[in-house]
């Protein structure tokens, strides 16, 4: 899946809950990826693929924490640079008395002083930037080239809002678009590439709201909104894999100009996931299912896929409604 030019995922901030990262759409994407991987295996094993699904989702939190830790490491690098500059044999007046504005940044200090954040970094052994410090150097050197960085350092005192705006600017303009960082993350864990835009958006939203008062609840969000969402991921994966023949039969005849073997693999999986939600998830509204999979197809398949997916799912909904197969209760009817 290709990288887009916009590194901050174009996602409505309303989709993010204060204390969790994943929306149902993100879960659907993860399930889509797992089903695709399962289908590509010579000897697919549903149990091992289920473990991969949960592992892949759990890794999103690792990426989130690692990118926050990068901000901390960047501040530490600035302090190290300051100390080295002061020790120069022919240090200039500015180097002898350098600015500590970035080093004393109040927002990053909230992150570093949070025990929950520190403990989870330690427990998960996310000490990547200590081991691969050259990437911190690359980003710090790029930061130093920006005029607005010098302007920020020139301030003797800063408000919390000024510190917050500066950190947001560093993240959006220096960290998120950095090609070397992107390549590094790709080499570390392949699933992180698809997670990168989602996690970037979550971090920017969180940094924009973070304060000393809410740090304990906001800084390290849960992955899932609740246990129901976690179970939804597993059940959606199982229902599609274990009912493949039944789901394929529902698609037969709905694509007069296309044989199933000519439909793009991703489109076929999206259709099966949509049909599985119609049949096996009574509380999910029909329109929510269709709208969500249209958006997924726009992001992960061909340019015309959303039109194709919309047409097929609409046909199937009408057929299910006429035949009494549409298993929906309460708000799921709409």
C-alpha cells in the first residue's frame, strides 16, 4: 500500500475518542489486511492469523509511544548539543550562553514526567532512539535549519501555549514528513507503514489537548473503545474466513460484467466483509456498513472500486431485505 503525500491522515477528529485510538474503520482495515494475508498463504492457518491480527493492532500503540518518545529524545539531543557547544575551545558568546527554551519546553516536560508513559516505554522495551540515535540526529539537524526554530529559541520566556504550538509544528513539519524516519519505521515493522498516518493524526490531536491536568488520562490512550470493539475485530475476521463459500455465493450473479476471478482481491474481501456485517452483526446499521467500506475501498483499492463496491452491496441489501435475510435489530435496521 502506497505512501501518500499527506502524512497526517485525513480523518475527521470526531472519529477519535479521548481515551482510545482505534475507530471501527481502523479495525476494519486491520481485518482486511489480515484476511488478505491469510488468503495469500500456501497453507493458511486461522489461529496463527488471528494472533497476527491482534499483534498487528497492538503494534499501533507501540508506534504511537515510539513517536512520542522521539519528541523526548529530540529534546535530549538539543540539551546534549548545548553542552557540547559550551565546551568548544573557541565557543562564541551565544554558544557559551545558549537558549534553553526548547530544553525547558513545558509540553515535552509533561510527557517526560508522566510515570505511566515512562513505565510503558520501559516495559515494552521501546528504547529504539537510544540504539538508533542517528535518526534523532537527522531530525534535530533538520529542525535547526528552520527559521521558526531560531525565532522560538530567541524567546527568553514562553507561555504553555507557545510551547505547545512549537511542539505541534515540530511534529507536523519535521517529524511526520521525514523520509528517513519513514524508511526506518518500514524496516522495523512492516505493519507500521499503514498505521503511520492514523497514529500521526492521533498524536497531533492529543498534543493539542494535553495539559498537566489531563496527562494521566490522555497521554497513553487505550487501543479499543471497549471490549466489544476488540471482540468485533476477531469475530469479523472469523465470520469472513469461516463462511467464505456462503459469502462468495452471495456475490455470484451480482457482477454481470465480471467473473469473481477478475475482481480485485481487495475488492472481493471488502464485499465479503460487508456481507458478513449484514448477516452476522445485527447491531451495525446497514448504511454504516456501506459507508465505511466505501471509504476503505477509496483508500486501499482502485479509483473505481468504491462505485463497484457500492453497487454490489446495494443490490445485496435489497435482495436480503426482500428475502428476509437481513439480520438487523434496533438501530441496525437503518
